[in-house]
């Protein structure tokens, strides 16, 4: 039996919005501590947090780390061309528009029903130069002109897993094609012990970019728990000192791996190709409790 696509208010929480979308059941839950802030969940998995009054506020740990990448992608305040693969509630596009006015951005989000929900309930600033395209991430990326983007961020999950076709060297070839010389690529990755997916993704990035780095909670890197890690890659020296300082000062401090430390962590993992790619692992149920 299919779910109704009519939005409804969740009982006991007058402001909450619950609606069936292409990817499952979406919930927009108000933040009790911030008057116009919302958390987006899909099938119970947290996807995004947005504060309409303060779009530069990033609540989720991994989004703060991607925010650091946005901050370091160009001199402060300078407009950039950015591509966001995976839209969620457009949190990082809103952040970029707030911190880098006049930036031109493209968001690729496959779930057209989710896009409609977010546009209706959490409208974008009309002055933000953000175009949203409902398409598969890889298909949408193929439509980006060669050398257009200063920054490409991949934050794509089907349910709670990254689709296999977004984990390969062939996918990164498309990323490189769309990036300007000197452009940055960043990806939100999720994994847990034994970290085989994460190690494979580092090896894949290292096969296509001269300078990969990884930012994550030390407990995730030690394989103590399932969690997110942010991969950053480019072909020029990364601003490692500043990235390290910012990650260390986060509410949940992160560690930056680069160079020999990253090679040692990768442990001889092989790059992933389309022929062998698989989706990222399913998180344990306890992650979202």
C-alpha cells in the first residue's frame, strides 16, 4: 500500500510537516532552540538542518566540516561557482549564498517531491543565485560545462547509503571535467568498522587527484563507531593548517589526515571502478536513535 502524498501535521507538534516524497517519508521537525530552524529527516534518518534566520549556522557535524571547505575554497567573501550533488534542504547552498554573496550555484537533487516540499516550506532567499535541477547526481553532473565549477560537493544518499555509481573513478573523472583548474572536490562519506568503504574511497580519490585529505572524528577513524567523514581533494596544495585548526575547534573536534598519514590509513585499498562499485554500508539502527 503506497503512502499518501498529502502533507500532514504530526500529532502533538503543530509545526512539524510530514509528507511522502520519492525517497520515503520526509519530516520537517522544528528546532526547539532556534525559532525558524528545521531538521529534515527521510525515513527517520537526519538529512539536513536549516535556520532560515541564520543560513550561515551549520548544526550537523559533517556540514560544519563542509562549511570549512566552502570557506577555504576562495578568499573570504569572493563569489564562486558551486555544484551541490544532493540537495536535502539546500543547507550548504544557503550557507554559500550567505557567506559568499553573488555566488552562482547548481543543486542536483533526484527527489523531485522533496525539492517541492523544501521549496514550499523552507523557501530559498530570492536573491540567492541557486538553480535546482531534479536529476540523478551523475546525470546532472554530466550537464555541467567543462571547467565551470570552483567547488563540487557530493552529499548524496539513497536512504542512508551513497549509491554505487557515485563512488567510482569514472564518477571522479566527471567531477574533474566539471572543475576549474585548481577547483576543489569534497564528499560526505559514511562508514563504520572495518572502514573498507572509506579506505576504498580515499584510494579512488588519490587515483584521480594529487592532493586528497580526510576530516573526521578520531573515534570514526579508529573504527570505534559508524559516522561521517569529509573527503577533500584537488590538484594543488590544500590549506591544511587552516583546515586542521578549524576542524580541531569544532564542538566535536575532527582530525585531518593527509600525506603519509592518509596513505597509512588507506592500508593498500584499491581504487573503485564502475565495474566493482557498491553502495556504502547500511548504518546500524542505533545510529539514529
